[in-house]
C-alpha cells in the first residue's frame, strides 16, 4: 500500500477569466478545444476541471458546462493555454465546438480536487472510459516525473469513441485498448483486462476517469487486491463551484458516516473506497440525514 | 458618471451597504463565492435554508436546465442548525459579512425551534422564513400556499425572535393571490417579505421517457421566471405600500435588479445567475449603481416603487 501526498490545496484559485479560443480540432467523435486562459495553466493539476459559460450573452443556456482539463501549457504567448475534450451532444457543447479562433470564452478554472500522487515511485495503472481519458495524459506525465511506471488502458463502445490512443502510446509504458464491439483492441470492457495488467506490471494504484459503472468496477478490483484506486466522477453539475448542491453522490467520510457529497468541490476525484458506488443516484438509508420512510420528509 | 448614487438599502431595521444580496440556496453559506468576490461588499449573504437536523436531500438527478432557467429538486440538503451555527455562521461572522439566515421546517414547532436556537447568535441581520415547505402535519400542504398556515409559521418565528431582528416571509408565486398570503404574513408579525421562491415545474427526459428529476417535480428559477417575479413584487407593493420587500426571481443584470426596485422592492437577491457567473452579485451591484446614476437617481431609496408613480400629464 502506498502513501499519498495531500491533494493540492483548493486555494489559490479558481480564477474567473476571459479566455480566447485558439483552435478546435476533431479527434474521433470528439472535439479538442484549445484556448488561452491567463493564469490557469500554472494552477492546474491533473484531475482539475474547468467550467465554461455557453451560448454567448444573453443566453437561454444558463448553466456552465464542466470539462476535465486535458492539457495545459504555461509557455503560451497568450499567458498559458488549456485544452479540453468536448463530446458535442447537446446545444451547449455544440455551441462550444462551433467557436472560431479568437472568440471569447468565460472560463472558471481550475476547479475541484485533483488526483493525489503517490509519494513513492510505485507502478500505476490509468484507466479511461471514452473521453473520460482526457485528464489521464497529464496525470501520466506527473507520475512518470516521479519515477512511477504508467500503464494505460483506454476503453470505449467503439473505436471512434476512444480518446487519446496516439497520445497514450507516447506517454505510457504500455497501452491496452478495449472496445465493446471489438473494432479496436480487445473486445470487451476495461475491467476484463485490468487484472491482467495489474498482475503483469505490479500496479499499486488504479487511476480512473469515465462512466460510473466503469469506476465502480475499478474500485471493486482495487478493493479485492488491497490496492488504492482514485476515480474522477462525471456527475452533472449546475454551478461547478460548490453552491448548487446538484452534483452530489454518497461518499463515506473519515468518520465512517455517509454523506451526500459534492463532486465539484470535494471531488471530482475520490478514493474508490470512499464512494458508495452501488448507491450512486440514490440516498442510502444510512446516509446522514436520510429521509425517514413513512411519508413526509419531502420538501423542495 | 457625474453623480454618485447612495447604494445603501434598508430592509426593515436592517441597514445594508448595498441593495444586492445573494439568494437562499444559491450561495451555500457564502464561503465558496468569497473566492470570486468580496462577500462583505454586498448587502448580505442569504444562507441556504437550514433545518433543525442534518438532512441528506434528494437522490440525483437534482437538476435540469430549461430555457433561460433551471429546475431543481435538492430537497433542502443541509448540516442541521447546530453545525450551521458552529461552522457557517461563525465563518460569516468572522469574515465580517452581514447574514440573513434562511430557516425551513416541516412543522410550526420546527420553525419555532429554529428561531429559538438562533435567537442569541450574533451576526444575524435578518431571518428569512422559507415557508415553501410541505407541512408534515397537514399532508404535505405547502405553508406558503395557505394564508392561515403561513401566518402560523410567521407568528411562531416572530414570537421566538428578538424584536431587533427583522423576519422576512419568503413567498411562493404558486398561489392565486400572493397579496393575500403577504397580508397574512404581515398580520402575523413579518417585518418584511421576500419574493419569489421558485415556481413548481417539471421536465420529462425524452430519451428515458421518464421525469428528468429524481424528485419528479422541481423548482423553476432563472430569467424565465423574472416577469412573474416582477409582477408579484408590483402586486404586493400595491397592496402593502409600507412593507419592506426583498425581491428576487431571475435577476442576472443591473437592469433586471432595477426593474425590481422600480416595482417596489427595497433590495434584491441574486440567485440562479450565480450558477452562470459566481461574481454576479457584485457585478450586478455595480451595474445597478450605473443604471441608477444614468437615470438621475441619487439613492436606491429614490428608485423604490418609482414605477408606481402617477403619470403626470405634460
């Protein structure tokens, strides 16, 4: 079992800045949005996310869209650049990928608790589902700087839903790909190959980002093997800054008590054994302040 | 700008340096927003409704975006009044922010208990009574939708609150005649009125073909409800010309805030706009100051209810 440095402290930041679009490029079914955001790159750690206002002003789309930060570059001529991966499936994300070079963006970043890094140079396995893999490449770099071996698993429904295959080959000691339909790599799920990779390279930590079901699977494997998992969850957020209470999930605290916990401020990265994966989307009966089931206790 | 507008606002006995406050449920207890603007500069932080005991709130999904608004069904998640006092209220006091504490209860006695518990706490500028809660003793009938039930809650809170601390009843727009409920609350001892709370709405997810929220229905907020809110403020100001009003509902700009003042609000709360722009309360304060100056107002007070003036024939 390895020990971890304390997560990067929440302060200073986040910043609310006027960003400027530098490029939008396709990657499989996704778009990579590159923008300048003064001061953000320096503060960003792997696992942090960004909240971007969409639709221009005035807009009928009130809520910011949140994306984990894929890549940052502090050396940009415009005061540092940030890259995110966008799956343009709704009007807000479509608006974002339709931006042209030079367009302004209202950006808040970096937000959330990033991945914690092991103190010792232990082997790590990084697992990304779909474009959930976005923050893992920056994480791989940080881990390798610490002397950690990094093995990467990328999984998706089909080849075009994978993100970062080329990047992954460059940055990890090994890359394993799974697709549900077998269009690339091993046919199946990331959890089908995870045990083999852990056995082969002696992985001591699993880092994951992707759909809840996948993260639950990673956490279970980690628990069975007595190793650590850290999972970045993808909960729907309204504000991203900790005030709206919509992005909650049941998380067990150090005191052993389950609370409905904000994934924007206490997360998005949680240790796998903290999250009540089986109860995600519900309020478990033993959660602090859970409603007493006898009618009543329903209020807006 | 040639003239400097006096931005002080008065909510009953509470004197505030700005007419712009946060809105309950949209600012937690101020701490998160203090990273984006100085929470001591605005009128007050209105805290998320607190109940006696810790409360988990509802399952997710709790939120759905709607045109120019959003639907939420949080279910009053909160730490309970003891932890609120120990952590949140303490932080606000030490930070030097003025605080309006919002309280919520499932029964008249729970409201009374909360008022009593807060009675001797320092640093509370006012209490906002969230009566848009179901009354567990009356088959879930919402207090705010019944003049008598609303009056009972306000009466109990008034009785357990220092006379020096104003109490504001937060009204729901989901009633036939909001002035009726307003009158009942004032008669029962409310020093002022906050309006409006969210209005009940619903979204169906066309992929799952089920309600989008785990709570099925939710409270609609944001610019979509602003005309409804302005109408409520206007009607209550006409019915009760001397009662202080804290207006809210979809305020996203200084001009939106100005509409509320002109309709009769003495101050405004900025709620859902914070989700779009966490620095919105301070931005709106500045935009409002400029808008007042542009129109030749020397103070916030001069603009309050100005839209009700008699048309002077020219």
